[in-house]
C-alpha cells in the first residue's frame, strides 16, 4: 500500500505537536508534580480513545475522573489543556508556512488563492496588458479593518510568549542545526514553554479602550509595517516580469489596513473625544518610531563615498541642507542626507506627540508638514541611487521604507468612526430644539425630517451655540467630530476617512450625520466639500431588504449627489453579517446579504455612482466568517469593482496576523480574490431562475424555523442563559464594550458577538447552521422528483451556494451534540431542557443529512481533508476542557446561589473559555 501523500506532508506537523506536547508535559510534571501530570495524561488518553473509537466506557471513565477532581486539580487540568490548544495553533501556523515555502521552492503551479494564481487567472481570462493591471491598482482598495469586541480572550503577554515559541519552531525548520545548536534550541523551547506556563492567562482588570488600541497596534509592529511593503514589492516584481516594458512599476497604495479601535462608539460609552485623540497619537508613535528606526539603520548602510559613486543634484542639495556637519561624513552625501531626514522626522515626532523620540537627532531641524514631504525626500534618495548605478541598493531597505511611508503616512491606519443612528437622531433633535424651539424633530415623519435637514445643510451657519449647556450625550458627540477635525489638521485627512451609521433605516439617518459633520467643519456647504465618507450600515434582515431603496432615495437628492463629487463619486455601504444572522439565522442572513448586494449594484449603476462594499464579517461562520478567498469570489457580479473593505475581529486577528508570514499570506489572499473577482469576464448568462427560486424557498423555511426556536419559543431565553457561558462571558475582563446593548437578558438586546461565542463554547454552533435541515426537508417535500438534483446542481455551479454549504460543513464538523448535551443538563427545568434540546438535536441531524446529500460526501469535511485532520488532532485535547467547564459552571452557580461565588472556580471557567476559543480558532 502507498502512503497517503497528505499524511506524509503532515508528518512534520504531527512531530511539532508531539514535541510541544512533550515539552508542556515535562513542564507540568516539573512544576506541579507527578500526580497532576499522571491525572492529565489519564484524561488525555481517555479523551483520545473516546474521540477515536467512540468508546462509551472511555467517556464514562473520563467523566468520572473529571467530576472527582478537586478545585485546585481542576484548575491545573484546565490550564494544561488550554495551553495545549495554544501550542497546537502555533504548530499548525508553522506547518502552513512550511507547506507554502515547499510549494514555492518546488516551483510548482501557483496555488488557488495565491497572488501568482490570481495574476495567471487574469491573464488567462484575456487580460494580457500588465500596464492595464497597474492602472487597475490605481483605483483599487483592499482594506482589512481591525476591530475590538467583547470576546477577544488573549492577553498580549500570552501572544508574546507564543511569538517566541513560533520563532524557535521556525528556526528549527529552516536551519541545519549542529548538535550544540540543537541542544540550545531545545533548551530555549523549554524556557519559552515554561514562561508560557507561568504567565497569567487571564486579565485581572477589565480592558480599557486604550488597552485594546495597544493590543491592535502590536500587529502593526509584528506584521503590517514589515509585510505589507514586501507584498507590494512582490506584486510589482511579478508585473515587471510579465511585461519588461513596464520597467520598475510602483503601484498606488491600494492595500490599507484600517481600524475601528478607538473610534467605534456604538454601544461603547468609553470611546470619547479624548480616547480618539490618544488612539491617533499612539498610532502615530508606532509609525514614526518605525520610520526613525529604519532611517537609523539605513544611514549605517548607505556609506557611499563621492569619487566612488555619483549623486544627483537633488541628493547633493538634500545633503547640504542636513545639520550633519561631521568632517568624517563630508564625502558621504547619502548618509548626510539621511541624517537630515532623520532630524526632520524627529522634529515631526516632537511636534505631533509632544516629546522627543528615544534616539535624538544630531541637531534641531524643521518638522515635515506631512508624510508626502517625507516621501519626497526618500524618493530623492531612490532616484539618485537608480540614476547612478546603484539601483540594487534602492531595492532593499529603502524600497520598503518608501512604501511604508506611502501606505501608513503619519497616522499608521485610517480610523473609522461609528455611532448608532438613534444617538445621531437625539443629538440633532436637541440642537434643532435649542436653535428653533418647537421643532419637535423626533415627532416628524421621514419626508419632513429630510426637508428640515436639507435646509440646514444648505447653509454654513452652525446649529450649536457655545453659550448653551447641551446634554452629556450631545456634548460628547460634538466633541468627537471636533476632535476628528483636529486630527485631520494634525495628521492629515487620511487619518479618519469614514463615519459609519449603525442601524441605518432611511435617508434621514445619513442626513443627520451630515448635519453633525457640518457642525465640526468636516462638511462645508459653500465649498461643496465633504472630508469623510458617510457610510450607512444595514444590519437586520429588514434593513438589508430596504438598503437599495434607501440608496435610491438618497441619490435622488441633488445636494447629496453634489457632496459625492468631493468623494470621487464613490459611496461606501456597510453590510452587517452578525446582526442579520442573529436576526434571521445563517441561511437567511446569507441570502439577504447576497440579494442586497445585487440590488445595490443595480441601483448604483443606474445613478452612475461607484459602489464600495464594506463587509462586517466576523470570525465565526455564524457571524459571516469563513475563508475570505471563497467569500469574495462568491460575491454577486459587480459587487467588488476593485474595492472592498472587511472587518477582522477578535481572536481571528491573532490567528491571521499574529505570525508575520501567515499575515502576509492572508493579505495576499485578499488581494488575489479582489483581483480575480473584479477582472473576471462577465457571465454569459445570469444565475438560473430555478436557483434563485429554490434559494428563496430555502431562506423562507429556514427563517421560520430559526425565528420559531429563538424568538417564538417560550423559555428559550432562559434555556440559552442557563445552558451556555453567556453569564460568565459577560463578567470576563475581555473587552471594553458591554455584552448587551441594554441591561436585560433579552436575545434582541444581546450583541451578536457574545451570542455566537456562547454557542460555540458549548459546541452547539447553532447560529451557523440552524434551520437549514428543515428548509431542505420542506423543499424536497414540495419537489420530490427533482429537488435534490436541483440542490446538487446549485452546489456544483453556483459559488454563492457552494460557499454557504462549505462554511456550514465546517461549523457542523466543529459541533458536538454529545458534549452539548452536558451543557443542556445545566438547565434546571427538565421539561424545558428536553423540549428545546430535542429540537436542536433533530434539526442538527436533518442539517447534517442535507449537507451530505447535497455535497455527495460520505462524512463531514470529506472535501476538506486538511481541516478534517486538524479537527481530529486537536479535539481529543479540546473535549476535556468542555467537560471540565460544565462541572465548573455547575459548582460556580450552586455556590453563587448558596453563599457566594468562589474566585478560583470563576477563574477556572474563564481559563476554560480561553482554551476552548483557542482550540476552535474561529469561534466568535
């Protein structure tokens, strides 16, 4: 028999997992003693046996061991298996890097989703002009946007430990070590795992917004500042190779990493004007600090002497203006020029941040007026090197620094502002009532509101008076917009580009924001100037259905169309995946989003406005997550148009961008998918009507099943709060934003993120699949002769439906109803427990059967063997965490009901939440 080639390829992964598991085991034995180690090992062996062989006796023995653990033993078991989940993630990431490098070294055909594959696909489709691709990138935008949310469970200290372990694994993989080096590597790995074991996994205090900003900035330090310039260089070199006549093309800065952290006020009272200003200052410090460090190193490298090399007149003039007058460098114009650039940038740092950088300049200098001026000086260095026979020197550190300055500027990342439309309405109503008593804005109908708002937008006169004490809410909102105006003046207009309106219902919601922008001078009617994009966010199923109609009415207003001239006739629209899913279920949410996109494409084309969609995707499938490449390719025709923004949330940020090479790969995937989707030939025929009709029927039935369970079943709310860790998540120090919008337990008020996260913790994953089984059964009952064949054809021929099924396949494979049944036992009302869990179990069985019938698979994930093996490898170590979590929840809740909660038990629950989230990876 021949060995499975995939198993052979995975051999290094298994070896890494064994190595890390062995080192962790040795650490536990040394630190906690043989008894603890033996207990953990016995649990591991029973869990593996139960998972591998479905051994019921092993499960009973496992449960008996776990239930008999003392409180302190339980904590150590939870820690051990949680840390193993973290280590397994590191090994998997390293294996992805290993396989990517092996693919490149072998020189085999480019993989789907890679940049070479995307370029080849475009050339194969008939686009043969590389210069045309350069022009395409001039108008393109690919922007992942980092967001903070209340289920980000990892401490930065833990991430730092994991970075060290990942680096050591990488070194072992790439280098041929001598015996002495191998021993040193082993010792360093043991030190790193010991440090991880002795590092507190939980936060002792709730995160502040500034803490979240700091956590987000760590990914710029480790990944974005270094890897984005390399991505640009790689793409430019590939285009130059495809068409030598291009020379050395320099693409526009079309890949931009954005952020919400410090600007997202929706439901977060802790985001204030002061926090916004501090967030931008922190971002600027990271960007400027990086540039200064790179300039310092570059100065040590470009020691070129006159007489040995020539220099352009512009470079010589730049050197002459430098404050560096050392006789030792008098004949080194490049080094003197860099010293002068450093001095000006250090002065800029002082001017923007109020203190000098860590490494001072040789002398005082004038600060730069903006990042463009710094870029011009760096360009002078580049052009002189290229013109005087040193082009190779221009392609190294200088090339990456020039690109970084053009991408990140002095602001590092564009920071979006977001607020709920209800807040905007209340603020505008107060401003109008004070300025024009008796207006009663909130009682007006939509037409009257729009008329009044347009009247205000026609004049430059402000509404707010400096002599009036407005409510705390209104004063806070006005302060935010004034701070944004000041940030534009300080860091440049690229620092804040978008203002997003949550819960957009109609045109007045956009005009209210326009009025508030006018108050701060970000909208100037007499100049027809608008300094930021006004972005509606359509979130619920009803909002998505109304989205195109709202935009149709908006574009029919001449005053608004005039404002779009200042924004290059481009309108951004954000689509909410999380809330639409919580509102209507996975299938209906996906279908409503798809239809809304198609309708928006048609509406925008009719009005001659360019559409840019901002996808509010989460990490989990239940919040619109799943593989980005397939998701972008599955968009309706015309929905990408070379520009796309999408949110990156929670633990997914760490998984995608915590490792620099993995981060580079994920950025390439976004570029590749955008390129392929935007430039693929138009379809010869529209999506078959039979597909659309079937999808609508599936959606209607799934919606009824989902709403029937979640919103129309008496006692469901109680079942959810008792059978999941939602109460404990709400108490965790894992985010600055409250878990609910209001102080209630209603599902309607709960944020979508903790809703999905809670279901994933108890391994039900309900938001990612519930309702599909009932929907397929209903369709097959109506079309017994050809219904299944139709669904199978949809899966083969329709990327949208194929992606839905692929994501559902993944989330069903991570569902475990045997474990979920133990969580259900936490529900005190036996009748309620049996009624609701029975419905969940029946719907799960129907959904699995439907997915297998349609895909033709014998088992879940047969079409994704890599993920299937990943789950098989990690779940025996994840299952004990769930079993322990159930027992801890029971003890904690019984103690709380009797004499008060036990701090160590609560900590154990929180550690288990961390470990399960790490093991599932895209869980919330």
